[in-house]
C-alpha cells in the first residue's frame, strides 16, 4: 500500500493569476501599513487622509500617532460627523494585529458613507518600527524591532 503525503500549502490549489490579482488589488483598497502611513504623514502637502485612533482614552494616553484624531470605535456613529469631513478618506488603527477594533471602526465609518482603509499593524507596529508617538507625558520613540523593521536601512524595499 502506497501512502501519499499531501503538501499542506498546496492542499487547496492556488488561485489563478487573474483571481489572485483581483484579490490582492481589492486587499490594497482596504488596507495600508504603518510605513506607508508614516511616509504619507511626512510628505509635503499633507497625507490626503485623516488618521483615526479607534482605541479607548486610556490607550490613547498610553501612546498614539502624532496628528491622529481620537475616535473610539463605540463612538463612531455619534461623533464621526463632528470630527471628520466626509470628503476626506479615513485610515483607522487600533492596538495591533491581534485587535479588530480598527476593522469594526472602518465598517462603522463605511456604513456612514466615509471612504476608509485600515492600517495593518496598528499602534503596536507603529511603535515597533520606531516611528515617533505621543503619550500623555510627551513624545517618544523606541528602537526599531529587528523582526519588524529594517535595521540600517530607510525601508524594507517592498
């Protein structure tokens, strides 16, 4: 009797190139990452979007991206109109990859008519990639985590 070992990666066949291109194109319409947000925030003329921190006040005080608007997920329906211009795209973030608060806030904003993307990695990766952040005590910057950010280079090359 012959036993066949199934490759777990290819157990389900990859999508066709056209299907893969459509999927990844759609994914990029919904997501951005911390390094792209940092580059956009630093660009002359402004980023062209509003960055929204969707976490609690306690989390905001612990650290947030400079220039972000604080709008906790639970308050999006009642406060979005007073804080955000519907003609300006919004990028949401929360703690990090283990939190879906930014996705829930993005859903709530989209349902209110806003164009929205989610910043993958959230505040965790913002700090781990050594971008400056604000706390209730002032501005801080951590050393880059070599598992998340290139050491000795300006970007990862992707």
